[in-house]
């Protein structure tokens, strides 16, 4: 993925959002005991195939240079949890 960070976030640019930092708010809990698994997390190995299939389908449906298609395939191959 290409993100031209040198072009974003300068004062005067439409993409610039001014603001000031702060300490934020914190809240300390006092609970004890074992936590519980709420099922919000999905293991990487279960979602990898879906993302890979979606990427390949998208590459096939639109015009993308061959070199970029190879790059995307190589990228997802490098992320494969089975390797």
C-alpha cells in the first residue's frame, strides 16, 4: 500500500486537522478474578483465506497491471499462516 505521508497533514492543506493534545481520561478498575473470552477476536488463520480470496477476486475484476497483481499475490503468500 502506498501512502504519501509527506503530502498530508501540513497546515493549510485540506487534509490538515488542527488540534491540541491532552492527557485524556483514565479510569482505574478494581475487579479481581479471571477474565472471560467474549468471542470478539477471530484467529488470523480463520480470516486469512477470506481476505486473500477477496484480493484475488478484486484483481480479476478490474484492470491492474500484471506487475501489481504479482506483487499482491506475493504479499498475501508471505502472510499465509500455513507457511
